[in-house]
C-alpha cells in the first residue's frame, strides 16, 4: 500500500540544509499495523505528512497503492485525504462549538453523503468507540480520553482503509492511553492498515512492526 523509495525532504535554515527525511526507504503492506518511533525533531511528522499526502518529498518517490503520488491531481489527493485516510492527532482537532456527533459528521458532509446515511455512519462510529450516549456533548464536556475517542470515531466514520495516528496517546494518562490502544488493535483486527507515530517505546512495541527514525534516517527495529 505504501512505498517510499529513496525519499528526502530538506529544509533550509539560513545557509544550512537540514534533512527531515534522508533517503528514506520503507514498505507497508495493506492490513499491517506499523509504528514509527523517534524523538522530537527526528522527522516523524514530516514522514506522516508525506504518507498522508499533506506534503510532498523533494526527491525520491512515494507510491500509494502502486501509483506515484505525483501522478494524482490535487482533486484526487483531496479525495484520498478525505476518504482513504483517517487522520488522528495528539491534539484531537475537534471543533469546540460543535457536538461530538457534529464533529464526526463533518467529513461526511464534504463527501456529499446523504443526511440519512451520515446519521447512520455517525451512530455506528460512536458505538465502535463506546460513546453512543455522548453524541450530543461538546468537547469541553468530555474527558481527554473521550475527546480522542471522538477523533477516532470521526476517522472511522469515513470508512478509510488507512489510519494515520500522530502521538494519539500523547496527551492522555497511561490508563486512558491503554484504552485508546485497544481501539487501534480492534481496528487492525478488522483489516485496517494502521501507521502510528510515537516517541513512546511501550506504545511502539504494540504494533506488529516498528520503524525507528532519527535525523531523517529510518531503520527497522528488530523484535
């Protein structure tokens, strides 16, 4: 599903060049659960942005489902981001003046799904994250763990085949973090591809494979 061939991303800081990704090579098959682990500033977020079609590499090639990403039009990339990829962020990225159900429904509106179908998909997503009774609550009425569940439900509702999670347990206590990881294991069991970015070794080890990134260079972590 995901292939990086000799991918580099360079930032120019003054007269210096900083490689956020340095000739990275990586393969992730459909249905895998892979963690990408590294310290702050290692290049994790840059890799996520490239995999998620939010940014493009300066050199090398990124293939998504066998097709070079540069062959997709901007319209096609927008559809991929909205329908194929479910993004889950450390900061939840919920809209504060909307209810949990409305936050989950918003991407479906952009997909031009009918109101009846949207309601059904929102209800199913809330049930999957065990928040069926919380759909009318706004984010400030929910705990951090519940807000992250809403963010996961928002990703689930679009029925993507790839989940990209950036430090999804980073703002949560350890007990709540374990609950969130249980949800990812359930999604993986259901056949979804999951790429989880983290700095936490205990989180990274829960994936089927771990890839380490440091100074833009990546290597497989031996089990």
